[in-house]
């Protein structure tokens, strides 16, 4: 029986972070496997890329649903059908309600193109350049109700260079994202990190197991 965590990736667009997760998960020792890719947009370029990689895909067009809750009920069911343990939002541009976020609490990750809590939301590279920051980057965090918030799992820093444009900076940050997301997912899937008091704790391999897996609770 496979001990790998089953992951559902949520996308809305081109899916380059999705591809980086799919590629990382090909390694035999990687602690997660990609069970399904779900897009809320039928036109998302990532769907074809997932299919080419032999991954099951589902399109759940949010426009077909009268309410956010109805859309999320369908999304939740699709994730259950695929027996998903963890969700990775990878350029998934749809706000989720508290009901969905709570059901997947500490099991849903998101990648964002800034060093959170700086620059949540859109146009992060443009805003970083406008504010004159010298260090920019990307963040993988657990999802909470408020957009681009939640306990931080991992970050990568990218230097802002003289003459950078939003496009040139975006390109270097995206390259960092493609390394960071597989790393962050492996930390979560392997149990190397857990969330306590809204903070991510990193466990050394020699540490005693986190409380969730203590012998007392396992009985
Ligand atoms: C990525 O840069 C990701 O960090 C960002 O959307 C892009 C998706 O690209 N996500 C957010 O801004 C979430 N707030 P991709 O589809 O090629 O992975």
C-alpha cells in the first residue's frame, strides 16, 4: 500500500506551478502523488498540460453554479472522489468561503508571488517595484479565510535588480516558485512540519513525533 499523500491541485490558468508539482511527484521517494487536477475555468491552459502528464482532470466551471457554496460543494465532492489528502492551490484565483476553508484546514496550501505578509492580492511585482523593496520573493502557506493569509510553510527570496520591470521580476520569482512549491509540499506531506497555534513548526527527524501521532492518541 502506498504511503504517499494524495494531492488535488486547483488551477485557474496556465498551470506552471502545477507542472512543477507533477514533475517533483514523479520521484519515487517524493512523499506525495498528484491524484487530480481541478480547474474552475474551462479555458485554463494547465488542463491540457495535466492530461499530457497522464493526470486525471476535472473542470468545475464556477459560472455553472448559482452560489459559491454550490460550486464548493461540487469541488469538495470531486476532491473526496479522488481520495485527496491535501490540496495545492496553484494559481487558483477563486475566493473560497469559510465552510470550504475550514473543512480543509491545514490540508490546503497556496503559493503566492510575494514575501507575505507583504503584497497580498494582485500585481505583486508591480507593487514591489513601486515601493522600492530590494528583496522580493514567494511564499507557500496554509490557506485561511482571508486572501493570501495563513501560517507560512516556506519562502524564497529574490533580489530586485536595477532595471527590473514587473515582467523581468515576475520571471525570476516564478522560477523560485517552481522550486519552492515542491519543497513546501514535501515538508507537509512527509509530516516534517505541523501547525500549532497558527504557526508552522518544523520537526527534526530525531524529534519525538508531533502530538497528533503520539502513541496515546494512536491507540
Ligand atoms: C503564480 O505566480 C502564483 O504564485 C500566483 O498565480 C501564478 C499562477 O501561475 N498566485 C497568486 O497570485 C495567488 N494569490 P501558474 O498558473 O503558471 O502556476
